[in-house]
C-alpha cells in the first residue's frame, strides 16, 4: 500500500510561497527552501514596521511642528504647554498639516499659546 503524501496540498503551499516571493533576488524567488525563509523574514519585518511606522510618523509631525514653532520664536514644548493651558486639544498630525499649509492660522495659534504662557496663575484669595 503506497504512503499518502497529499501532493495537492503540498504543491498548493509551495506555489503560494513562491508567488509571495516573486521578485525577490536570487534563489529566494525560485527555490521553495529559500523562499520560505525569505517569506517568514519579510513577514516579521512587515509586522514590526507596521507598529514602528506609527512612532516614526509622530516623530516626523513633531519635528515639523518644532520647525514651524522655531520660525515663530517659540519652542515646541512651550507651544504645546500653551495649547494645553488654553484647553486646545489638537493632535500632532493636524498641527503639522496646519504648520505646513496654513502658516497664518498656525501663527495665530502660536500667539494664543504665547499669551497663555505669559498669564501667571493669580494668587488664591
């Protein structure tokens, strides 16, 4: 009695892996043995970098906001502190877009943040 190998499932699995790795360099796109490893490795990086992308984008937005703040003679941290004291809740992405495409509106926000920082807390009566 011949042993059961289920060649249909094996071939389907191999073809799926090779289709995924199409375009990879060298044996990684041609031989199942190497393509499998390349696919797993690529998947690990893709999973990790989907998480990392969020951090990197936030860092980019902060750099852009900081550059726009420095152009208006205020530091990023003082600007954010001023907005918090005013109760303005705007995310970094929106602030970054405003700094790039709406310079006049951003300048007004900087002025408001600066005025909020200059107002000292009044002494308790």
